[in-house]
C-alpha cells in the first residue's frame, strides 16, 4: 500500500521492519542517518536511552533496534511494539544528513520508507524532497490507538539537523560547554549521558584527522568494535555451526617511544595494561558479538608521549571470512572531541583487516583510516614494519 503524507494503516501483530531507502545524495553528503525515538503519550522520551541512533543502536527493552548501520543506500530498523516498556505508545522514525555543515533534504534525490511484516510489504511512503528546506525529517511513526498499532506517514521536518529534532522529543544533548571529560569504566557504555551527537566518518576521500590535547592531555581514549554477528546458536549465512555467530576480535599492534613493539589481543591472552606499559588494555573478549556494545579497548592518553603508534585491526577468529557481511564498524571516543568512526568496507576473504592507524604527531593524535586486508598477522606486520616474531596462539 502506497501511503500519502498524513495517511495511516493498521499493522499486523508482531515485529515489523522499517527500511529507509535513498539515492542521489548531493556532493558533500556522506550518508543519511536514521534514528528512532521511543515516546510517551506527551510526545517525549522517558529518558535519553529512548533515542536510538548510530551511537545507541538498541533500546533497553529490545523493542527497537538498528541491526546494521547504513549501507548501499538503506538503513533497516526493527520494531516490536509488544516489547515496548510500559508507558511508551509511539515510535518516531527520523532522518538527518551526515555532512560537514547542515544540509537540507532537497539535496537528496529520492527518499522512501518501506514497512514490512513477515517479509510482506505493509506500506510504502515516498517522501517529497524536491525543494525541501528541512535538515531533519520525521519520516513516519508507529503508534498505539485503541489497543492496536498503526503506522502513519508523517513527512514533517526541522531546520538545524539532529540536535533540535532530538531536543523536541526531550533528549538532553551534550555540548562541549556542558560535558566535562569523565573517566570511562571498562567495559564502557557506547553512549554516556547526555547524548553526544557529533561524529566524523573517515572515508577514502577524507582518511585522516588529528586531535589536539584538551587541557594538556588526551585523556582516556576508548575504541569500540561492533559488527553483525549473524544468526545465534544455529547455522547462519556466515556458515558457522559451533557458536552460530561470527567471532570478530578487536586487536592492535603497538610501538612505544622506547622502541618496544608488541600486540594486544585476546588470542594468546595478551590483554595489555592501561596503567603501565603499553598503556593499552583490551576490556574483554566477546566471542559472539552478542555483548551489548561489542568489544572495547582503552588507551591511556595521559601517557601518549610514551606511545609512537598503534595499529588497530580486526580479526575473524572463527567462521568463514566475509567482511561485506560483518558490517564492522570501529569508533574512537576521545574526551572533548567528536566521535571518529571507520567502517570496514570491502568484500575481501582475508582474515585480518587493518582498520585505523593512530600516530603520535608531535604530541597530537593523528588518526588515519587504513581499511587494508591481510591473510595473516605476519603479512600485516611486514606491510607496517613492526618486525615482530610470531607464533601460534589460542584463547
């Protein structure tokens, strides 16, 4: 059913999938970011956890989730109204644009919302972007009426982007003036409150950024690896039968200022140390990708002068290598700076992906997207010149 703006339709019982499709992005626009807001009857979130977006992809009650971030011109959002916490009666589905400056939706050629249940299309809504001046759109909403759930095509917008949109729904937004750096407890949460909306995506066209010290130090730098783990506890499209998902490990090679060189990884139980050399510590090892927030690594930015470089890489420890299906994403969080994200892009069948290189550039932190694939650690080592001695290891 093709809906016009303002029209609604009843939803079948059970979970639904809402897919946002787009094409024709104008130059300078990297992506369309899809978010969802879990709302009470007054149109406000119950708390900042009621905003589901690229930095917080699943609600605490499990009712709303962005399983994978945008790829190939679409983002999928799953909603199970029956699982919404008590008092939540509406889910607003929104979109904003990732760009260096605020851009209106007139810079998007096509934007279509599709609602599906059990593989069958329930509704389609084509948004009119021609001449649109809004920088943030409420595309549609799933809402409760008379004990039943419905979908409405909304198509209303806000100028100013994601922040005024989020604040409209009662989300408190983090700004540099009101968000002093705070220590992160391992394993850290993906999003601290108030919500931080700023991010920078390193790409092939813009692969490098440098972060300066804030208050004389870089503070605690955290690195997150998140991915699509596949079907749990059964054979899925990754071809796994043992754990039913893919075991994707967050690892690094490092070189200190005193020429010490080694690695931090779960394989071989080399978890590192945050307080002493190498000032890098793996927070834990998620064998399935099912742990909320994926895997985390901590870097002691207070000792950055003692670190020369760190190569962050991901390894498929178990399962058939298929990087295009993992939808892997590495995100770096540094106090007082935007979140830096690097997506693992490519169809390589190699087991290792060198994701991002961190270098000490006269005391500043230089971050470079690598996105290079290798058959094994020794091949990667030779490419980057760490010159380590390798032996077989196990968890």
